[in-house]
C-alpha cells in the first residue's frame, strides 16, 4: 500500500485532530514510500526498532511516540539522531497515536479493557479536545471487591499492581482510564456515580485522595493497560487492509 493512502486510512480511523494531545499524532518518520509489513508496540524504543528490522517490516505504529513529545527538542542528535538514522537506513517509517488510541470507541485501550471485563459501556468521560478518552462500564450484577480483583487479575497478564478500597463494598459501575490518571479524572468518574476506578500507574497523592474521599481504585501498570489498542490495531489492519501486521509486546513493569 502507498504510504499516503495508509496515512489517510489511519487518520480517518483515529481522527487525531479531534484530540488535544501533547505529542505528534500521525506520521513521525517517513522512511519509505510504501507499507507492506507492520509491527505495532506500546512505546517507540530501540528494541522495537530492532525487532521491526528483523521482521523486515517497513512501518512501526506505537502508542507512545518517544522522542516526539511536546517539549522534547526533536533535533536529530544524540540518541534521537542515532534512532532516526537506523530507521532511515532500514526504510522503516513510524506512526504514533497517543490519546486517539486511548479513546477510540472500538479499538481504544479503555473500550477494549471494558470489553475484556465484560462491562457494558454506558458513558464516556474525560474530554481531551473534542473527544473523550475514558469510559464508564457497568456489570448487570454487582461484584464484591474480591470478585472485582479476581476479574482484573484474569484480564491483565501480570495482574493488579496496587489497590485501594475506601469506597462501596459492592462494585457495579466502573470508570476506566488506561495509562495514568490524575485526581481530576478520578473525581469526574466519582461524580458520575462510579463504584470503582481502573487505571495504569499512579502518583503519590492518589492513595491519599482515595482514602480521604472514599474511592475504590486499582492500578494495573501504565504499559500493561495500554497493550490493548496496538494489538487490536494490528488485527484490524491485517483484516481490513490485508497487510501483514504484528503486535510486539516488550514488557515494561511501570
């Protein structure tokens, strides 16, 4: 497939201009004029580039376009320059999609987590620009805290990292925000009558907030709550475009 056509397909699918983000969303490195084999991953890193080269891929798609965050210099020097040279020498283009791959209603991280937990998505929250990134899902019947943890341990390969139970004993309505989330997102979910909140990594103030405001919160790892979108995107590309696409999970315990 021609690179411009593939770029247009991704833009139509993910609508990057609808999100107020803090990184490049879309084509980051143009190293080839065609796309014939793709690898996807959570974060752009040397190891993923090496795997792409071994796989003879000519395109990488990541959720975290490391090196292309706002505030980074993006000058082709040092480690960043070394990485760009390797990509260009081997003809490997790079796309990055951050919030568009959190908030997508079909293959986004939060929608996929809800689906994996057999939750019915009933609402969206956390606007970032014109679109939301978080989802609220409900079970038909409430679960105990122990049942809630058991379901999460089955959904996430490495299980639950931290949990703080200061809210309702019975959990039915759940807010989900993959990656990480601050107090404002948790507060918004609680104001929408959620019984619990699922996220990835947390900051120091979050356990205190949960204790003082009576919140049930579970964290399952930043990387580990964001493998869903890039895996689903690879499957969608292969099915709809008939282009070889493979998700590479290079684990990160944070």
